[in-house]
């Protein structure tokens, strides 16, 4: 029987959407990998009554309750008081925590004040979890067989406490059931068509393996989840099911789990011993960022030029003033000259170029906001395609960059066929 | 009395952290701006019983319950069935929705299948909310004075239904209390020092205005929230309180609400009539992306070069082979030559350069992973600073880029003092 966990994230800034709740996602990932089944995320405000109510319902539902937020030095933070009331305990001065805070301040040459000193006060009923990266310690409570863990809301502090303290303790305490996830990443087939193609296969899945479709604008992901007792056996069963997918949709599978399109393209380049350069206008560096997020990309990525000003398209990329004058910066010819120019100037085997109108301004009836040209070029072939995306600047940048990587992958596969 | 809202996001992919819950954040923002008080976010799995239980507790707590997820064409989606059971109703074929879906498929030249046809089945008890960007419609229910709204989980589809259908209806139905938020963005003062400086001022805040500290690695944000009846009056009161902050921490305030460091630097450049160029190595295009996220940046941003390969640092930026040979790519001299080179080659007034070891590989005892040099240069001055961040590639890229923008802002303010 798998241990069930609930994640409670505290903070008005989450409720009003001022920050995106990346903490809950990160904890969900780590707990899942540790074989703990996450059954709920709850976000509530910095209010005493809400914290007590959320704690009470969570402990009735889950064997582990993880709380983040509300442990900073400032006065809007009331989690510690709520925890004291929930456990019928009181705050005590904790010397080792105080020493650790003092040392941190000493190292950074900043004087400590009363608010920092208060952070060494912890509920008497808890085991203190050292925070290696900050001043608010984590806290571990046990009550009627339920484990309750409280951590600060600053993401990298929470992540350090989880990694160094919480996950090892949970793994040691629980002799739990096993779980195995694997996600198949596909592109080029709409979700409903994919579902039809896979219908017969899905019907044959054993009952302990479940399938979920995770659509997104650029890809459809298929997540297989197996539950049982033997992790290694689950892993093999899931892999066998994925093997069975190959004859059905093999050509549209570009990777697994956290693979990215950039990684998929990079693997193909690496296999050829080829390199890549990019020339960006409307994507403004984001395409290069997607590529350089990939560890080890220096083996196949040369670099890029963001030619935001038009005269730089000529000076750095060799786009002719005649092309810019006749067709404009957002055109088939400009995109192709940008790609060819960056391939030559940066001495790469493949190149991508993007040029478009990201918005919110700059559109015209002929070329509305969202109009984008993408060119990809390789040793013997090229594609140059026009797209019309939407009105949202951020989404246009993202979709253009992802589409460019799709086109690149498609081009490399075409070049591969020539050999 | 403000209407309270609860957001329920459905999907195992949220619980296991495969996706970050941006939907809840976006809805939280929009509801808050519409004067609705968001009191809870709940995320649960794609399971019938959990959906019913979450709905039952939410309607007891809130006047509006918004649900996303579980409305796609594939068989893991069971929200619609759960809604039928909750409202004691059944699925009916909805001709206008079917016509709209058919039209979408016709336009895109894709054949429709049975799964798409099923998407036109909606619970008999609901009002259908048109989905202008997808095939799964939104649904509006009312039960015992509580409004329950169900929308698909694809972010841009949900956003379209919220904007075009949900928010106008909620605003029309509710004659609610007013709320006003404003967030003051500061940098350069640690949270606890800021809290001490503001303690006396905070004590004088009227009870209907609350203060929250929102720390992050690069900035401390102070959010003021005022609640009352007259939105315009609240706006004025909050602005008066922010005025009172100026003598206390004025020099560390760089913006408000969703302002970014790039926008703050851009405003300063625009006021001078000056331009910017960037040369990136370890940040790989992310710095340029942060800059070009800012609408209108073409007025002050020339462009950038990502010189990932060392020979491109020489070819495109003029870093001398002697400097690279003697000091290495991650060094004071290389950073400064990169900044000077990009400023000259891209004809800008200011320039930033980043070079470092983002990780996970490439570190040495002398220059461990996380070692970064940042240079900023202007018409008469420059800074060139070394930082040692951590082991995480993604965070190193992010912190280097944000720190570079801080340094740039600092340099522009110094250059301004000369005039």
C-alpha cells in the first residue's frame, strides 16, 4: 500500500497568482519518484484559521503532509504560530539553529537583527531540519501516525531541505509499494487521431498500468503509470508497452519524459557530427536559450545572433538591403538569407532563422501580429515556412521557437535519408 | 462583502509535477482584478470520487467554484461524468457545439472522428460557454446560489473562455466589494533589513490595508492590498502609502507590479536616448530573451551575440586569442573584451557580457561550476564583477541574467550622475 501525501502551499501571493506554484510541482515530482502517491495540492492564504483547517483535513486524508511557505522573518508569516496551536505546543529557542543563522550572517558580512534571531524559535514538538541555504529551518512533526513537514517557501531552500533531509527520511521510514512512470513525447499527430490509432492497444493494457494523454500546443505526451510491488518489473512492463507503440506511432515519437525538442535535435546532430547556429529576430534569444538549456550542447551548438535592429541583419548576417527594402524584415527571403548568413558566418552545418511580428505592436493588415517566417537550412536542403500565430507576444515567441526546433528536426531527418 | 472563489484544477499530471499549474495562477490574477477573493486552490487527480468530494467541500466554502481539466477527447477525462453525478443530470447532445467543432475541423482540413463528436455532449443542467480556440466547451452551472464553472485544461483555451465568457458574467452578476493591489519592487536590501526600515511605517497602516513581503532570490517585493467599497479611493490610499515609502527606501525601488529589471533598465536608456547590446556565453540567449520580453524594446535594444564556441568570441566579438589563452574564457579580461566588442560591433551605447560555467560539467578546482564573470560598459564607465553561484544549470543561467540587468541599471544610474 503506497503512502499518500498532500502538499499544502501557504501564501496569498499564490492565491492571487502573483507567483506560479513551482514548489508544488517540484515536490510532486520528487515524492512520486520516491514512491509516495501525491493525492492533493492545496493552496491557502496566510491566515491562522485556514492553516489549521487545511492541516486537519489533510492529516485525515494522507500519511504525509508537506507544507511550504510562511516561515520568513517578516510579520506576515504566521505558519509557525498555527503549527504550535495545531500540535498544542509552544515556540522554544533552538541554539543550533541560532548558531547556524549567526554563521551565515558572519560569512556574508551582514549584521543580524531581531527578526533573524526570531527565526531560531521553533515549536517544541518538532525535529528541526537544517536549511543549508537560508535562515528559516524546516520542521518535522509526527502526530497519530501522520508525518507533517513544514518548510520555507523560497524554492531553492525548500529543494535543499527536501533533498538533504525530507526525502531520505521518508524513504527510510516507508516500505511502500512501487510506482513507475514513463512519458512518451509525440509531435505531428493531433490528440484525437492519436487516441484512435492507440485505441486497440490501450484496451489490452493490464489493469495496473494506466494511460493519460497530456496535450500541449506543441506536442501530445502519453504518460504510462504502473503500480505494483516490484519497481524493476514495473519498469520492464512499461518499456514493453512502449515497444508495442513503435509500429503504431513510432515516427512521431521524438523523446521520453523530460526530453526537449532541442535535446532531440541535438542527439541527431551529434550522431552526424554536425553543428548548429541560429539567427533570431522576433524570438529575441529565446530559441538560443531553449538550445543552451540542454547540458552538453556545446558539442553541437556554435552560437547565435539576435539581430533585433534591421541594420544588424545586414551587418552581422549579410541580409542584403535590397531584400529588406523589397520584401521587408518579415519575409521568406529575409528569413532564408538570415539562415544562410548565420550558417556561413558562424561556420555551422545547420542553421535556423526566425523573423516575425511578436506584438503587441508592429502589425499591418498585410502582416498582422503573429506573422512569422522560419527558415532552416542544412548541408543540402532547406525549408522556409510562414506561420500566423496569435496576438500574445509571449506565446508567439514560445511557439515560434518550438516550431523552429520541430522544423530543424524534420530537416535533419530528411538529410539523414540522403545518406 | 466580497465573493469568494475556489479554483479546482484536475489532472494527475499536476499532482506528480509533470506540469506546473500556471492555470491556477492566471485565474487567480484575473479573479483578483475582477474583485473576487480567491480563497483556495485545490488540485486533485482524474478520479470520480475525488472530483465529487472536492466539489462538495468547495461549494460549502465559496460562492464561485472554477474547475479546469478533464474535458479533452480522450478516455482519461472523466470530469463531465462527475459533473453529471454532482448535479444529478445527464449528458445531452448540444447541436451548436457540434456545429462549432465541425466548422473548426473543416477549416483545418482534418477529418472529425467519434471522439470529437462526443465533445458535443454536455450535461443537461449547464449553460454552454463557447470555446473559441478548441473543441471542448466551457460549462456554467448554478446550484443553491453557488456558481460552478468547468473549463478545459489547455491554458490558452481556458484563458479565452475566462476572458470572453466567465469574467464578464461574474462581473455582471456580482456587485461586490472592491479590492486594490499594488506591489513595490525593490532590490539591494535584504528582506529582514527592509522589514526593520519599514517597521514604524507598517504600524501606521490602516487596518483595511495589508502588507506582505514576497522574497525571491533577486528582489524583495512588497505587496499592499486594500479592501473596501470604493476602488478609486483604495487606489489613491495605496498610492499615498507608497509615496510615504519613498524617503525610507526610495533608492532601492526599481518598479511596480509586473515591471521587470529589463523594463526598468529600458526606461532609463530611453530617457537618455541610448541603446543596448549584449554578448552572451553561459546565459546562452536568456539575457537577450529577458530584454526582448519587454514590448517596445526595439526602441533601445540593438541585439545580441551568443558566442557559445570560443572561436566565435574572437570572430564575432573581437576577444583576442591571447586573452583567451592566458586567462581562459571565464575571466575578467574575456568578459570585458566581450562587452567592449559587442558595444562596438553592434553600435550600441551600453553593453553587457556574461561568461561562466553554468554546469553541470566544465568546472575545475580553480573555477568551480557556478563561476561567472559579468561586464557592463557604458559611454564613460564600466563594471566587471565575478560571482560564484551554485551547481544548478538553470538557476545559474537565471541568476546571471538577472544580476547582469541589476549591474546595468546600476551603471546607467552612475552614468546619469555625471550629467
